[in-house]
């Protein structure tokens, strides 16, 4: 590999351009922070080169409310990642989340001609088109259209029908849609910050790629990515994605509750949550009291640690975990999650969150960090990096999957799948 130093007109500096290798970039524009990750793809492996983070301004519950503030945060984050990686980047896979995300399952079927020797790519495209033929409002667009299973005659659970024979082909798909305006705003921010958007990716789908094993997806698992403004949910059954949802509640709501309950400024409430917060009193560390600053007063005061834990527990148990449990029950998945629950996202790191989740869901719960990378992986071995790492994984899977390969599952979409997934 050779390294050439080129001027970067976007930010006026100089960055290294590596030749003989391919960089994949993920951009996660979250409510609490913006994160960029740069990885090098070589011989089918991903090596982390650099990353950058910046406090997110201009976002609320996953939606952009201040375009300029978000653009500045992206530019600062990209520059930090470029300096660490020693490479300049111009293209990125960008995450999408927020309350505007809606998803549903659909089915389609076709009859195959007599004397049809085997199922072809054209047949698969036709049955996918049949499943895609549902009414979608004009102000929304399809983000993903993911196959769950194919059925050939009476044979269910077929993941790849290519080359098989039958008279009737059916497919079940999971369709994820988003507000065209919200998606366009995210793309505009990235472009104004100097990045070409290769693709937009649902964040919980991305987080699934970097955290869940094939065995977990096959057994049944629910991923909960608890971010600053939202809790993103992805349910995998029988090896495929069956349900996604976005709850408009996250770590920022806990911070606001602490600010109100303890009458302390929001920045101080966030620090108190990080330093002393816990979802269960038994998981709380330190003695029975903590010192907090007061709104409008120069002096601080002492409050019981139990009071802080009660505030956090009420929000995370009632408004996050129990709402998720009810959603799992509603869709009939609660008793099908043989691999349990996987928590990720920054808020999932709260002390006692795992124990509380196990009490509420009555099943095994684990905390997830990104996997599948070489290089400086210890730097991103934290739950808050799972989504951005998954965006890079998504790009990696797409780059390595030629159209001739077997039909993809979940986020490992081939270039063929891009052509027929119905985004345009």
C-alpha cells in the first residue's frame, strides 16, 4: 500500500489518501452525539482506522431541528476521524432513526410456468415485486425491503430459492418506511458537510449487524438500542428480521427527569446520571448521599442516592422496558425469544440496567458491543458505537456480495437486492 498526501478542499487541510485499499465510512447522527467511523476493507476483513465523536446539537428524538448545527457537528466529527485514520473520506453510509420510521410485513406470490426447470433471479424479482405492491403514502419512502422466508409450494422456511423447482413461489418480507422529508434532511446535512451518501440504513438494523450472531437470530432475539432520544427495537425470528419499532423515549428523558426531580441544571443532571446513576438501588455505588448543584443558586445541596435511583428506575422500567414488553406481547414474539434480549446504546450502560431488564422480561439479557473489526477495536468496545459500527458492516456486506451469490438475509444486501428493493 502506498500513501499520497493530498489537499482536502472540504476543510482546507491535508489528509492522506491510501491506495490499494478501500475505506468504508459510517455516520450516525444521534440525538446526543454524532459519530463517524472509518474502516479499511482488505481481503474480506475490516480494520478500524479511526473514529470521531461530537456532542449533537440540532437534533430532537432522532429528527433534525437545526440544519446548521447538525452540519457543524458532522464536519467536526469527520475531521477528527480523518486525522486519526490518516485518510480523507468523501462517502458514507448514514443511519436513519426517529419517530417517523414505520414498518410492516407483507407477502407476495407468483405461479411458475409449467415445465419451468428451476427458479431464476427473474422469478425472485417478480415475487418480491408482488410483495412490494402495497399502498405507501406519497410522503414516505421505502428504506428497506428485507426477505424473511420463501415458500415453494408447501415447503416453508426457504431462505434461498434460487435453482430450486416448484409450481408456486411465495415470499414474506419486512418493509421499513420513513418520512421522505426527514430522510432528505439527514442526507442534506451529510452532503453539506462534504459527504456523499452511499445509502441510508435503519439504525437498529445496523446495530443488529455488529452485535447479533446468526444463532441468536435463528433462536429468536430482540435488540434494544437505547439512545439519547429514542429506543430502537429489532426482533429477529427464525434467522430473519420480523419486526422493527422506534419508541420516542431515551436517555435524554431520564436526564430531564433528574433535572426536574433534583432541581439541577440539565448538564449537571447528565453528569449525575453518568457518575452516580443506577436503574436499581442494589447496583448503586457509593454511600447514601450525593451532592448536586441547584438551579439559580451558587451553592450545591445533598440528596439521597435512593431518590436519584427512584427517578431513573421509574423512567427506564415503566416507559422503556415495560412498553417494549407490551410491544413484544402484541406481536406474538414475547415467548419466542429463546436467545433473550440484547441491550445496546449509551443508556444501556446504566448500572443495574441488565438486572432490571431480566426482571421485567423474565429472560436472559446481555449488553452488546461491536464485533467483527480488527485494528484499534478497544477504542470502540462500547455499546454507544454499535450502530455506527453496523453501518460500516452494512457497507462491507454490500461491497463483498456480487449479484451471482445466493439471496441475502437481513442487512447483508447484495447489489442485486439494491436494484429491486423498491427505493426509487
